[in-house]
C-alpha cells in the first residue's frame, strides 16, 4: 500500500508542476488587466505641431487662460481643478455652485499672471490652451511645460475650426459624446453664417467700438474681429493695431469711417446726443447696437465660444428677414450646451433688453 502511494505521488508530480505554472501565469495576466489606466500614456500632436505625452485617462485639467476656461467649461466642467481668473459677477448666475470657488491659477497671455505655485498645488494632469495660434506658441508652450513638468497642449480654435477643436477635446478628455454635440452645433452655426454672408449683396459698413468712451476699435483682420469681418464690411482698417482686443482711435477717425451700423460694447457709455456722434450715419439712422454681455461679451471678449452666440445675434440684427433666426431658440440652445443652463423666454428678453441703443 505504501509503495502504491509513493508511485502515485511520483506520477502526479509533473501534473502538479504544470498546474502550478498555469496558476502563476493566470495570476500574472490578471494583474496586467487591473493596471491603473491613469498611469498609461500616449503621444499626442497638438495644433502647434508639438508632440506631448498625455495620460490615456484624464480627470484633472487646468486652463491656460480665459479662452480655454470657457471652452473647457462647456465640455468637462467637473474636470477643472482651477480657473484662470475669478468668475465675473455677470457669470455667477450661469455657473454651478461647485465651480464658483475653484482656485485661481492665472493665465499665460493677457494679464500674464500665470501662478506656477498655484498650478502645482492642484496637481493637474494636463494644462490646455485653447484659441489663437500666436507666433510664439511653440516656444511658449514648451517653456511652461519644462518649468512645471506637466504636459501642456495647444488646441487652435478659430471660428471656422472650433468644431474640430471640440472633437479633439472630446477624445482627449474621454467626452466624445459631449464634444461631438458641441462640434455639430459650432459647425451648423458657422456654416449658416458663412452661407448667409455669401448671399447678401450689400453688407452694411460696421464699426465695433468699446471702452467707456467708445474710443477703442476692433481692427479688421484681427482674431477678435472675425464675426464682424464675416457678416459685415468692417470699416476699422488699422495699419498697426494694438496687441490685444482693441486699438485706441480718435473721434476724427470714427467720423472718417462713418459706418452705417455702430456696434458698441456693454461698458460703452458714449453720449450720442453730442454733436460729434450725431454726425455719424449710424446714429442718424438709429442703427446702434449694444452687445449683450452675460455671462460674457457675445462678440469677442474673450474671443472664445461666446462668439457663436454672437454670430447668431449679429446676423439676426443685421439681416432679420434673410437670416430667419429665432434668437430665443438660439439662446436656449447655446446656454444649454456651453453653460449647462436653461433659459426661458423671460430670461432671453432680459438678456436682449439693452441691445438696441435707440428703442423704437
């Protein structure tokens, strides 16, 4: 009997060894399957042609500035670990309570107050810049990335390619459904605006002025002037425009341009009863429009996703019959997509209440 047991054990040893090896392999495979996806990376090429290693799963993002903040808030507000600047008072009603007190990180451009210590303290997986492709974009992004040790990417977003920007952001952030929905909206609005502009035989001459005194102009051909340039004849031809959104101009220059339609920013409080202003064709015909600005200026400040509401608004005001745009419906769709906020008709009326300077 003892001999039989020994014989059985000896014969079974090879089988036991094989079983143990299989068990080890299976355990090893199981460990590979549960590896943290956040630690996995891939190579991404941004709009500046830079190759950057990004996490496959991104849950913590930081904006580079105001343009990026607005663009990212639309697609992934819950992933923001900070904002470039304090929310404007006019924006607070449209921002969820959970996003109002996010840390202030500063911005690359504009005020150029980017706070590296604040950024490092919130530990973003990536910093995203969205908007205008500046001449120094590669050097700027590389420098910030090297100084922080955090991936920094640039996504270009002009009026004509914001749809592509959102499809890219959707893939990067794991929000393809949201990204595609916003991209479809942007494509529809821009295409409609372009087709409308093409069929208008006479585009009115338009001047867009800002500043408290109305002495700051949006120069034709600038990044901030894309809406006016597309839908109208922008008369603000400035040889050497100031860096930024607007260039200071004299009243003599405004009179020389003498636009058929004057568009003014929300903060502009010019006295249109003054003699100089009364000489303008736009004032004489009472074609002076004030840009709605809640939560942000619809035209170009900042020149981010708010411009798509501006496209619809300016088209409806310049070409009410040709455009066939129902502004209330456009506003409801825009605020729902970009601010996650539901407007009713009364709220729409309130937002549009001051856009005609001379009420009929």
